[in-house]
């Protein structure tokens, strides 16, 4: 063979497979967005796990709500929440690093310095729980299916312009822009891979209660539709000896029972019907955790600090619905919300108020933006007001006595500026129509928070309705954005990226199922999202996110509530756990059951 032919063949190999050994291609067992990987190639297990954790026992958990499908990707219905135990992803996250992922279904990945593509090299031992091996065809099928059927995934994967199967265990995703988004390899690595041979004859857009075929450590053993699900560990789970799985998935049986009400679920926990609870109510945490099993020392109660970004939680306004299309109305309502009274009386002063959409992280903007952030905002929004750029941003505060008269006076002034007046004790618009507002809630757990808000609004003549609906109706209303206000959490990570489009961009404001709950349409925010997605420098990324945070805060799209910077958990004393807990998660998946303690507790509870 001539040297010319060899050269041409090699060139073809480089161009079309991206697999030639070139210095600008990274081949790695993991990927991090915030720095170097903590774990080198060949690591044995994560530091927050115990390789000698015992397998076995039964974990009983409660879930609030219901479900009517095991298909996570169905366009309608409420999915069973723990499908992550059934399916494996290409990569798996480490809980003691802020944003790092390591090989699971993919034993390694490759990408060039310009991040124009990523190639996943599948573990040849990976197989579905029916024994069929997982191949590149499954990955391609999953990608095409999700993009076709899921608006969220279609938007999330919109940078992918082509997918090439290199061989049975190698697949390559090619992106539309090079050098602009180093998050893209990780985004694809988070993909839940579906079995083509199982789903090809089924409609993945439809709800189904047929237990799915998975590749993960658990499978559905039995269920009662909408009421309970029992998961059973897969005895011959293919990935049980991988470093990312050692010391995890230790329970033989996980039994989920569904409750419509948090209070009922809590009483069931105290009575010994399930084993573990994570508490969100401050009042219940400080006054409700008592009873015979507490007195006998059978239940442990812990507060565990964490470093997790907490995002934003609170009342979200649908800005496509009047009167919330008026920023003055949104700001006025913020003055009527007495957070200090709520925190003191309902959470015993132990919560921290969200002052950012990226709370509890370095991404949160300061009350007065830095020069760098100001310049970014001016660049994307040339007509921005000086108040947005330079004015100190502070949420309204009260003395927590419940008499928020001064803030209500400011609220009325803002309403008047927006064209409203109070006549005969009613807040009315320019045509004399009384102002009526409604919030949709799924549970009465927030009732006292919202009743405080309702009382404040009624003092200034606003009729406020609290509408409780069941979980199925709620999911549909949120998907369709058929509400005036909702109370929800917007989660964030330490490394914001492509998912920000689904939260704030104009393109998804009216898209069914998007997380742009406020239906924000702002060209400056759209530009900032592009900058965030395309930025490789951590320093610049942080400043871009702070600029986004500033526009969101000064846009008054939500009334911020509070958060806890620690896990509040209680559990029956039947568990053991690793010595070193993770910094960025509870790590409950690393706990295991002490069989002797389990027998003792089961004996006491069954008496």
C-alpha cells in the first residue's frame, strides 16, 4: 500500500470518526465543569461511601401525592418519582464535588478542545435487566425519541446537529457551535438511556403502568396503582462493582407508600409505618417530633448542614395574566408579603430568606452589583434604568409582629401608580372592577404561609382566593401554565448552563411543560442565557449569572420565601452510614440497614 493511500485513509479516520490520537482530544473517565476531577482513573469508590456496606433489608418511604404512569417521558399524567433507580445514565455524578461526573454506562468519553463534539465509549459489560447488552443503537434511539416526543429534551439538546454511531459501543454527538459550550458533553452524559428493543413497538408519549425494562440497580416488583410501589434490587445488576456504585444501592427492598397529605404522612411515620422522613416544616420539626418511639430512643433526629445551591422558592407570578403583566403590581404584592412574621411564627426564625435565584452559592448577585456585572447588564440591555444598575436591592422587611402597616402603605402607593385605587374598601382598576387574585396549591402544608399573605391583601382591599386541587390537576395546570400564581421551587446547580433556557427564555415561555413558570419574555435575559451557555471561563460565567440574577430580582417575577441550609431528617434507628458524608448531598443511597437493629425495631413496632 502506498504512503499516499495510507495518509488518505488516516485522514478519513481523523475527520469522520474523531478518534485519531491527536493532542487536542481529551480522553477521560470523567468530566468536571468547575475544576479538576477529584478522582483519578482507576479509583476504587467515592470517599463518601463504605465499600463494606452490607446489602439487604427493607427501606420504607413515604411520597406525597400520587402517580398514574411508570413512563417518565409521558406527555400526560404523573410519573413514579424513583425511576432513576430503574435506569442508568451514561455518566454518574459525584456528591463530594460540585459538578463532576464519572463513567457509568459509558466507561469513558472523548471531546476536542473546542467542545465541538463528544464521543461516549460504552462499557461492553453494560446490559439491560433482561440480559440484552446495551449498545450505541439504544443511545441513538433514546436521543431521537426524546427529541421527537419531549419539548423539554428537544430544547435541552438543541445544540446537537448530528449523531453518528461509530461502532456497536461507540457513539458521537456533534454540536452546532464549536468553542462555545463545554457543558454539552455533560448534558449528553446525563441522558437516561432507554432499551430500543423494549420501546420500539410502544408509544413513549403515552402513560402506562406496565413496569418498564431498565438497566439500573432496582426493578419494580409490585405496585398498587397510585398508592404504593415496591422496588427490588436486581440480583445480577451489571454495574454493581463499578467504582461509581460501590457502597451504594444497599437496600434489598424499597417500599414506597403514597400519601395525599404531608400531615397524614408524618403521623404514619411516628406510628412506625415507614423508616425515614425529610422535614420541611419548621413548626413540625421543633414541636411535632415527639411520641412513644421518640421517648424510647427508636427514632433519631438530625440536622446536617449542606453546601447545595438552593435556587429560589416562593410565589411565582404568571406574567402573561393580568394584572401580573405590570411590574408595579408584582412589586406591590412583594411588599404585602410579611416574610419575617412567617419565619418567626411558622419556622421559628431558623429559615433564611432567598435573596437570589441562585441562593446559597457564589452565583448570587450582591445587593449592589459589581462593576463587571453592571457592564454586562448595560451590554445586553442598553436602555436599562439606573435603579436596576446601581440601586441597592433589598426585599421589604417587617418587625415580625404581624403589623406590617408601613409596607402595606408602600404596596398601596405602588398599586395607585399602576392605575388602581381603593373605593369602598375595595382595590379597583380604572374601570372600577375589583382586583381578584388566585393562587393554586397542591397541599395544605403551605396554608398558614399563604393565609398570612391573604390577610395582608384583604387589609388593602384585594380579594384573594386559595384554590386547592389534586396532584393530577396541578401537574396539568403547571404544564399548561394555566394559573395566576403558584408556590414552587426553581432548583439550580453550581454550574448553570443550557437548562437556563428552559427556565427563563422567551422561546419556551408558552411551551407546554417548560419551567419558565413566570412566562418571562425579555430579550436581555435571552442574551444573558446565550452568554451563560457559551462561556468557558468560570469567572465570566459567575458574572453572567449574577447579571441574570439581577434582572430576575428587579423584574419581581416571584415573591421569595425562605430556605434551610441544612437537611432536617428523622429515621428509625435501623441504619448505618459511612463515616465521611458528602458535601453536596445527603447521600442516603450510601446508607445500609443493620439487620439486628431492624429485627429489634420490627419486633417492637409489630406488638
